C-alpha cells in the first residue's frame, strides 16, 4: 500500500525502492491484540506499538468506570504477590516514572509519602532503604495524632485523571488502535489476523481465561476538593486510611475487602470521610465523586507468562497485579515485550 502511493507520487525508482524496504520491515512485525484498556493494557500497548508491532487494544470498558481510574495512585508495592518479582517490576517502573515526571502532561510527579502504623513500630522495608526512606516522628511538623510510628520516602504520584488520557494518546500517536465496547467471552475470539494476544484484562481475566485464583479486592475512594496537603499520608492498619493530593483534587481512601460490588456504598463514604478528616485534623470536605475498583489480586501471584491458545497462537498473560497495577506497570510491560520479541 505504502509502496504503491510512493510510486504514484514520486515516480522515481530510488524512493519506491526505499518505501518497499520500509514496508518489508513493517510487515515483519506481527499483529498484536491487547485485551484491556486499563493501566496494564495501555502500557503494554504503548511499548509494543512504539516497537513497530501493529497493535490493537480490545476493551469492554474505558474511562472512569474501570479499576485503573479508581486508583490513588501512588507508587508503592501493596497487596500483590510474589514479593521478589513484584519488587523487581516495581523498581523498574519507578525508574520510568522518574523520567515521565519531566514530560509535560503525563500527570506524573514525585511526592513525599508518609506511611504510618497505628500500633507499635513499622520497619522500613529493605527495598525502601535504597529509595532513601527514613523514619518519621509522628509528633513532628504535621502531627498525625492517631499514629504511633512511620517512615517517609519520595515516590511517584500518578494522577490518573491526567495519566490515563496521556497513555491513551501516546498509544494512538504510536499508531495503536483502540476498539472499545468489545466484550470477549473467550481469548480465542480475538480475530485470526492477530498472531499474538496480550491478556491484560485485570479482574476480567477471572472469567475470560478462566482463572479461579483471582480474587476481587474491592476498593472504594472518595474524591474531595484539593486540600492544603503537600504529602501523601497512608496507614495500612485497620481501618485502611489514605489521603493523596492530586493536581485538581484529593483522593481519600479506603477499603480492601473481597467483593464484586462495583457500586459505591454511602456508609463507606461517610466512614472514609470521617477517618481521613480526623487524621488530617480538618472538617469533612465536600464530596466531588466516589469511585470503586476491583483490585485484581491473584493468590499465586501476578501471571506474567506465555501460553498457547487452542489454535496455536501465542497469548502473553499480564494480569493479577492486585493493589499495585501502577507500581508494576512498566516493569511488567517490558517483560511482555520481551516475550513478544522472543517469538518474532
Ligand atoms: C481504590 C484503589 C486504589 C488503588 N491504589 C493504587 C495505588 O495507589 N497504586 C497502585 O499501583 N495501584 C493501585 N490500585 C491497584 C490498581 O488500580 C490495579 O492494580 C490496576 O488498575 C489494574 O489494572 P489493569 O489494567 O490490570 O486492570 P483494569 O484497570 O481493571 O482494566 C481491565 C481492562 O480489561 C477490560 N476487560 C476485562 N475483561 C474483559 C473482557 N472479557 N473483554 C474485553 N475487555 C475486558 C476492561 O474493560 C478494562 O478495560 C488501586 C486500586 C483500587 C481499587
């Protein structure tokens, strides 16, 4: 197609020749279908499309309804297995976010994260040491009276309201196509022209694959107007609590329970507002909106592996990132690309 148009427009042998060469190179790259337009699917789609793969994302849902749009989202390994692999993917992703924060309109910045416990001490994890984490005095500059102990470190803050549109645009600029409102009942339904399938269906993989090892770890957050808060505050002890200031608003959380219910619960909203306001020592702010997402937790750990469809095509699974989909996204996508390159 490209060679034909070059022939028509230039009429010169050399440019036709160059165009054919380019076409041969492009045609050597395979058609890849990515299932899912959350952070996992979009990140994989970008790496594949930017490497010249003819990439199409198929997704049932896009936009604010998906789990990725409910996330805080800060870089922090949480509610994910297996530990060693997760830390490797997380640190790889940290380095990419550290570059992305210099890119205009990416929605990525660096923020001070204060992590607290309610009782006793909280040790600094080994992986956090190499990122410069230090112990925090709860009676320090901004008193967090409810907490006994904590540590502080700089982490990437990913403003999903800016970052997900940024990923979508970057994918399109790389030549990727997005086919939304497409529900797949089975992986084999991907059209035969796609030689490789990357499965990034999040909790949807539970039925799509199917995979009984996946567990929906439901999380609800409340979005409130921007506050005078220049750090993210997190406490993993019950009740789970976090406040994450973003460009235009602030995310209050949260919950983590096994449930498929994607509807916001008004009583939970009140509890989240109450606990965050108490910890931050402010009056309950106005509610802008509520969001619910199902963290795709996989008991045996993230599934990042190559397999075969019944017709022999390759499927690369990339799901089960639990509460760390953003934290692991670039590291995992790089492995998906490695699997694809090994096939081609
Ligand atoms: C409240 C909350 C807070 C969180 N905070 C953080 C945080 O601070 N940091 C962090 O790293 N992570 C956080 N997470 C976790 C993170 O949001 C998830 O790990 C991540 O969003 C999973 O992304 P995903 O792309 O794999 O799945 P999703 O975002 O769920 O996307 C799945 C995609 O696959 C599509 N799909 C599914 N099934 C099918 C099908 N059968 N056919 C077609 N398409 C299908 C969906 O429509 C969707 O487009 C949080 C999660 C929640 C709920």
